[in-house]
């Protein structure tokens, strides 16, 4: 199992556009091997003293934090899916990104422990 995690600042009034984009890209990810995709919209994100989610993405007034992750069977599937997605005809159109992608943080992780549902 391999996990990709993302933190994104999204303008509050772009929530529906973000969800539409996430669903669109999520379906393509599933086609290329993603096992599970979670998109979570800020409900209770506190401001920190030293750091926090908002500071990490330089969130601006009116932006909400989205915390998301994708579970892949393994890193090889994740890596090969991204190459395939970039060539997929569904990804060739112009996208109106409802957030500033330069402030998104992301990373890949190997699970060390999990407790099922």
C-alpha cells in the first residue's frame, strides 16, 4: 500500500468547483489503479502558534483547507498512473483550477501502521 497526501487552500466560494474537479480527476485515478480517494473540507482547523495547516499552504482570507489522500496498491502503480493520466485524452482539456496549485503541499507515504474501519 502507498498513500499520497495533499493539503490545499481553496477559496470558500470555489467549493463546488473543487468538488467537481476532484470527482473528475478521481474517476481517472480509479481507472489507473487508485483504491480509495478522500477529499475532506475544513470543518475545524485551528490556528496554531508555531505552524498549522493554514501557515503550511499560506492560506489567505476566505480560503478553506482541503485535506485529501489517495490510497494506491503500491508506489509503482501510483507512479505509472501519473504518466498514463497525463496522456489520457480526458486530461487534455483546459482546466479552471479552483485553487492556487503553487501553494498545495503533497507527499507520498509508506504506511507503518493502520487500524481498519
